[in-house]
């Protein structure tokens, strides 16, 4: 009897282990589950980010590799009066962020016509030669009903963070560095959200635009030899919103090996904002979309319409041995009247599952 009971025990244990293994494997299916998204920065406070926080740009601190620095935008409810702030975290804990007491780092300048109504973050490049952060942003003017792209510089200082203050920020004298009607191509009244990449001494800006009849229909290209003076390139859009999405707005470029990966936000037919991916072997051509449902927030652990019906401003970063997706999210309903917070999520199965053609 003891032998039978012992055998039954081992069989039962084996069955339990198999069930546990199957459950664990099922949970790790890319894009279906995994860790729950964690809120990293909240909206509110009655000030510069009372309505939402968005556009997370994260860099390794160039003076302290155990730390990260984040630049991000904040807005009033409805998306007005945007400004830019900063925060820090450790590489060991990329989900715990410390907002700076001096925020906002950059606020709209009422004396600068193209940004009097608000600014939004586009991209940040650490410029090694000058030991500065070069901050690219979109400025909006309600007077002229237009958007343009500007740039500001701030020294990284001795520790990569404490000298990054409002007093040390200097706007480029050439601002706006990218205008709707200039630099070799007419984009009517709006250019915005320039995802800036520096590679082998050359600069690329993959930017959004609007026309009188189209809102954010695609992404176009501008190039530069110094990151300040830009020339728009002719030809078709690098990526078009349709037919899957009505709008295609903020986006981020990340290079993985020899492949470029673009995370972008799409508005799918007027219902929901979601995070999408496109890939290419070249910055300047050949961009191909991955399936729209590849990143599906409704499959995440603890999803609810009250927290993550909308997902936007997605960006991926390789931190430690993990790929972390950062994004903003809001409840169901028309997106412009919702509050948006920033979240982080370890993206299981990246990059293999998400970037393969």
C-alpha cells in the first residue's frame, strides 16, 4: 500500500508540475499576457500636467550608467498648454520614477510665436561632442492655427541630471528648425512629432504633418548634417495612416541590430487609440507595418476600460536584460476629455515576436 501511495503521490506531483508549466508557458505568450502594466507617473496637481502625461523619452544617464533620465510632456485637460518635465530612475528599477521638483523643465514661451499655446516632446539626443541633451519639441500657436518643430539644448553637467534645469535650457536661435511651409517642401500649416535619429554623423527626422483636408495622414522625412538646419525630402510618405488607422501621430525609432523599429500611435477608425509597430532595414524607405493587433492592451493582465481603453505615445527601451514598453493610457470615451497617465510594461517576446516580417 505504501508503494501504491508513493506512486500515486509522484504521479499527482508530475501532473501538477505539468499543469503549472503549461499555465506558465501560456502566460508568456507574447502580446497576450505577462506582467501587469505599472503606473509610473500620474497626471494631476492642478498645474502643468493636470490633464495628462505623455511622450516618454528615456536615456541612460551619460554620467551615471546605473541611472536613467526621462523627458516627458504634460498637458492640461483637453491637451492644451503643454510643457516638458524630467524624472529619474535606476536601471535596476525602471518602474519607479522620481519627478523633479523644478518641473516643468521647458514651458511655452509667450514671446516665441510658434509655441505660445503649448509644446510637446518629440525626441531627445545626447550630443556627446557638447555634452548636452538636444531636446526636439513641437510648438503650437492658436493664433496662426499651426504647429512647428523647435529645439532646445541643456548641459548634462557633472552628474547628467542636476544641471538639467529651466535656467540652463537654451532654445536654438534658428527656431523653429522645421516649419510647415519651408525647407524644401510645403506641409501647409502643420509639422510635428519629429522622431530624430543621429547615425554616422547624419541626422534624420521622421515627422508627422497635416493638410487642409487630412489630419495626420502619414510620416515624412527631413535630413540634416548638424541637427539644427534641416531639409525636407521629396517623395511619398514613409508610412501612411490608412487604411488601418485614421490618424498616425507620435512615434519613436529604435534600432535593433540592423533593423529599425518604429513604435507609433494610431487612431483606429475613430474609436480607440492603440500602439502599433512598423519595421524597416532603412530609415529612409521600406517601412512595413506589423499587424495592428500585435500589441493589444485588452489582453494585458488587469486590463479595464476604465484605465487603458486608449493607449498612445508608445516607446520601447532595452533596460538591463528587459524590454520595457512605456506609454500613456486613458479610460474609454472621447480621448481629448480623458485624463492620461504614464505606464510601463515588460514586453514579453520582444523583439522576435514583434519585429519579424
